[in-house]
């Protein structure tokens, strides 16, 4: 009987903790992460800005260093993240990401999106570039704000299609 009670109490504490994380600050971590991901998909820095914590970190440890001037792709601080993302998007006439989420879950404020992402780019020269590859995006929400965005993207599996 004691083992049964211990399991029941542990399960109850786990469920209560998950609900508290989901509803912290009124809006759940998943809701905040999804709003952020929608703004990020179009690199809409005006929509992203109020969702980010001041010390937010954006990183992609899978991005090959040669694609980022030999550095690990990491930006620290809200201003640095918005400047980097806005600057990247401004290189193109149009830029967007289409996420096809196969699985999504939240644990302790970390919202994990697993699926494929397709990017769509229209260059200033009128060239269209598109590519699709698997991605895992982890968005950490603390106190109702995005504290961290980490991408794990299959750069090797990305096939770029070019249209003129």
C-alpha cells in the first residue's frame, strides 16, 4: 500500500508541476513559444521584441562555422538577437520559414518542436531559393518571456533549389 501511495503522490506532483509551468503568468509556455515561432518564421522583429527577455540567447550549435565567419552561431541579449535576425532578413527581398511540426511537447518551460522547416528566399536579383530539412527547435520560456532559442538543423540534409 505504501508503494502505491508513493507512486500516486509522485504522479500528482508531476502533473501539478506541468500544469503550473503551462499556466505560469496566465499564458502558457507553449502559447508563448508558438507566438514567438510564428513571428520568427517571418523574421518579424517587431512582433518578436515584446516576447524576448533582455538576456535572451539565440544559438544554433549545428550551423557549420564556415557559414558564420568561423564562429559558433550564438547571439546573446535581446538587442543582439533582434539586430542579427533583422539584419539577416534584410539581405533578401523576401524571407520566410515554413515549419511542419511533427511533434511538440513542453517540459519545465522548454517547448520542443520537432519536424521539418522549409525556407523561402527571394533575392534582390529576383532569384528564388528554397530548401527543406529536419529541425529540432527548443524554445525556453521563463517568466512569460523567451529566454533561449536553440536550433538543431540538418545542414547536410538541406537541398537548395534555385529558380530564376
